[in-house]
């Protein structure tokens, strides 16, 4: 009997059970990595995402080779051909794979016709297993993230004083919503020059033209565990002290602010979630860091990330097709080309994504998702764009974050109200409106900001449906203050915007 291991591109960790269970016989255990050219052509992935994943895979393969694993690395058209050849050559009787996070890829593997037994081992890269989350969820009438987060704090004894939270409060979110001040001194992110392996990947992607979306250079992301650990250390030392206060702020030209930039490495397996949490909690005790910053960051990793992963598996497989508002407008061209919009907030954010494959959580939620929601764009189209455009995007991340939170397309499974807002929110939390050709205060007229007339049109279109959400009643009460004449103008302007947009396609 010969066991073979297939290492997937988002599980680049020696802690996965496939490698842990076979470590003592690693010199006799064949391991394979596969880059499938056809697979990455399924959607227009950001070119920097392709570089990161393939470079990280190649670096991890070299790491395993140096540790005496019997590694085969294949660049192929598909997955099945190199797998079948390798299984036959190595006389493999059992293929072990860490269970994929993404349901579609899990199904793809199950549909492969391989001449050996295929064993899926549990994915131990999350704090909560799928079964543990489902057990928790089934005991609840409502799946509130805050309740789940508190349960996690207690279970793993993070920022706890006995049975109570340190500082006397579970949540310091109100201290973490400060609008940006002028002349903020933000830290420089830690960057890396491409080494030989990364440069070979860059050249390969440019040569084969797998995608034309996103700038491929400069590529400055970490590509191995050692570099990812350096990013974590840099965040804790340089960014964490001020992370909380301005984590929702947006400033022109400031792409990273005090954010951690570690989500790509968590989602690839280069960093472990508890490793990150422990580093942040240790810094809190040793350096007496502000609790709002420390708690706010830990909530993102221990709360939100784990919650989104759990919700992904708790819901039915058709969750990604949810469309509670029945929105069907196509994705505007400017999401793929920032130069096509005059809305400065969108232009700034989309330009940033094109250049770096990154945007922080408020840019994603309150600019990119917000506009798609109020303009009536298909949830599936905007989710597909997020999946391709962002360097940390995978199916399990984007379905819940975009379909559920950003678009409220699930009707309230994981959010109690839609995250819809006018230009007023963007003006409060950014400096984008000051350099925009549109007037942030106008709902109608030639200079009216599209965020304004679309926001009010959204509330009006869906007022009957929104009445069922208790948290929307106060907002809906404002609709009575708008005259019938202005409603006609708002509706007409929203329609005119779409007529012009569709006319450009």
C-alpha cells in the first residue's frame, strides 16, 4: 500500500493532517502539487493573485523537498491528467487530500475518475471545525456573530479575566469608527522584492495571458511562511497600536493604513489563526497596547473569519444563488476599469484594487458592495467580481461576505439589516468626496451623487420588504419627508444613470 498526498494551493502548511500523519515516512510518501491552467481561466483573476498562489505553491514545494518529502510539481492543462500519470507511476493505492474549503472544488475532486482510493482528511486550519460550528448554530434561534465571538473568547480563553472579558466589555467597536484626521502619519507596509521563483511565475503569467485584469507589477506580497511571519511581526509592532481607532477610515492614496495585510496568508495556510491571535494578545500584555485595537483585531480573526467559514457550510449549497431583493442589473464596466467612472470614491478604491488586489473591509463593504446593493446589481455578478479581483478571495469567503453581508441577498441570515448608505457615510469616513465632480449633498440634479439618488431609490423600491426588518423602521420613516415631485426626479435619475451605463456596453 502506497499513500500519496495532493497538496492544494490554499493549504500550504505542514500542520495539515495529510503531512502530519505521514511525516515519519516522508521519504517514502509521494507528494504532488498541480497548477492547472484551465482552472484559473474560469474567471478573470487579478494577476497578482495568480502570482501569489503559484509562487507560494512553488516555494512550499521547495520547502517540503528540503525536508526530504518526495515532491512532484506539475504545470498542466488540467488536474486529472497529471494526477492519473503520477498515481500510476508511484503505484499509489490511496490519495490523501485535506478537505477543500470551497464546495465547488471539493465537488470537482470528487468527480475525478482516479484509479485509487481518495481520502479527504479534516481541515484543521480553522479554530472551529464544521461540525462544531453546526452544533453551535443549531442551538440558536438567531446566528448572531457577536454571540459566536463571545463563545469563542470563552472557549479559547482569549482576552479573558476568568469568566469575564478583560476591560469589562466584549466589544470596543464604538471606539473604532473614528473618521480620518488630516495629516495622519500611517506606517509603511512591509514589502518584498520578487525572488527568482516569483519572477519566473510573473514571466509565465505574462507570457500565457491567463488574465488581463490588474497590474502585475510591482508585486510586493510575501510568498512563503517566513515572509508571512515577518508581515505579522511588522503589523504587531508598527500598526496594531493605532489599528483600532481608524480601521474604518479611507484616505486618498493611503492603501493600507494600519491594517494587518495578513488575510491572504491566513487563507493560504502560511499563517495559522491561533498563531496570529496569540501574537496580538501577547503584545497586549507585554506592551500595554490599547484594548480597542487589540480586541478589534482579534474579533476580525476569531469572530468574523471563523463565523463566515461556519455560515458557509451551515447554509445549503444554493446559498450563493440567493437574491432576496431580486436585483438583476449587470456589473458596470468600471468595476473592471476604474477609469470608466467619475465617482471619486469608486475610482480611488477600484484603482487601488487594480494596483494591489487589495482593499480594506470598509472599502469593500461601504463603497464597492454598497454601490452594487443600492444600484440593484446582481449579487452573483458582484460576488464573481470580488472573487476574481481580491488577493484573499475564495468561495467560502466571498459567498458569505458578499452575498450575505454586502448584498443582504440572503434576507438576513447573517446581518440584521442591509449595509446601504448614501454619500453622507462616505464623506464622513473618507476624504474622497472633496475631490469629486459630484455634490455629496444633492439627491437630484446634474451634480447629484449617484450614491444619493440610488440610496433613496433603493429604499423606495424595497420599502415594503424592508418594513419586515425592525432596524430599518427609523430610516424608512424619512421617506415620508420626500415630496412626490422629488420621488419622480429620484426614480428618473436612477433610470437615466442605468440607461447611460447600459448604452456604453
